[in-house]
């Protein structure tokens, strides 16, 4: 099966204006490309304008769509307000906010400085709050009848995870914000949902998380029941559905797309997966012998 196949019909996002934070590379870029292919007008933001402009030129040529690159550090509310104003000046409206900007690294927590911890919290939690608040206020004040916020969280937002404590803390906050606003802002026509991806390797993020030969030693595919990692298009398919009108009755939901990884890690006896077939035969014989004894 080809997991890179596209899911929705060609005009599924026609007429929508979508803003994607962290849209210049990795999964953000994959989602941006697919949104443009489906007819959306897109604005992508990050701190690196040069990278955004390169991505914009590449994607406009590939898709024939329209993309607006805007430098914005989501940690600063005034920059977010300025970015929103530029989107409105160019497109006249905005329908979807996709909070994708993130920062993460692996480290024993006691080795982290307070500033290192703050950096991740500020980008992930504060940045998501800044964008959501600015866009939400705009939608409510202008009485826009429908809008969507889609947040990218992680499966360890549910469970916590050692060695990525700032990220786990921040993503758990984003998850709580997603569910809270889904109830509070539904009356304004604003849907709020999230995606919790499992392993979807991207060069930038995975090089930071697993530098050197660590990626080989910690083969993520081995932790997934389906024995593979995700294809970027699979995530883009899900994101496109959740920001489209086809998902108009989905609100406050967190959709996990991880091949079953977090469930395998959560189950108390899941390590028994590693027991070979022959040993199960022996165990069965022992249990039967005990029963008959």
C-alpha cells in the first residue's frame, strides 16, 4: 500500500485561508503543501524568513497555489498581532489557525537550565496561547460564523514522558486548552481540535532529539505495533480533513496517529511482545501441567 497517497478531492479547501505556524519545514511544510494543493490560500510563519521564502517559492511553483511567508516569533504577542494583521491585509480574512511551531530536545531534567526549560514552554504553550488568543479575539469581534483551531500535540501529553519534560509539560497544557476552548468557543462557531502524532521523522527535529548514531540505536519503527513510522502525507491527510468542512461536527477531539505506539508503551504487560513463540509454548505446557497436577 502507498501511504503517500492523497485523500481529499482537489477543491476540498477551496476558499479557505489557513495560517500555519512553523510552516517552513518538516511536517508543517508537508501540511502546507497539501492545503495548497486542495485550493487553500496559506500563510506560513516562523522566525526564519529566509527559510519561509524558500519554501514559499518551492510550494507555489509545485502547486500553483498562493502562500504568504511572514516572520513571527510566536513567543511575543505583539508579533502575533502584527502577523494576523498582515494575513488580513493580504487575504481579507482567516479561517484556520494551525498551531504547529514547537521546540524540543532530550535531556535529563536536572541538567536543564531554567532558561532551556522556559524556551520550550514559551514556544509550545505560550506561543499556542498567543496565536489562539489573537485569532480567537479577531473571530469573535468580527462575528465570523465559522473558524477552526488545530493544534499539534503529542501522545505523551496524555502520559508524560521522562527526558522531554518541558515538551511534555507544554503539550499537556495545549491539550487542556484544546478541550477547554472547544466547549467555551463553540458558541462563536469556532471548532478546536488537536492531532497527536507518533513517530514521523523530520530531519530538523529528529537530528536535535536523536543526534549522531542515536537514531539507529533507538529505531522508532520497532516501538510501533505496525512496525513502521508515519509518512508525512498521512499526517497531512488527517490535518486537511480536520480543517475542512467535512469534519464540521468534530470539536474538542484529539486524534492520535501513531500506529498504536502509545498504547503499546502504556500497557503493563506489553513487554511480553518480546517473548519468542517457543517460550510461549513452554509457558503453556507449564501452566497446563500445573492445572493437571
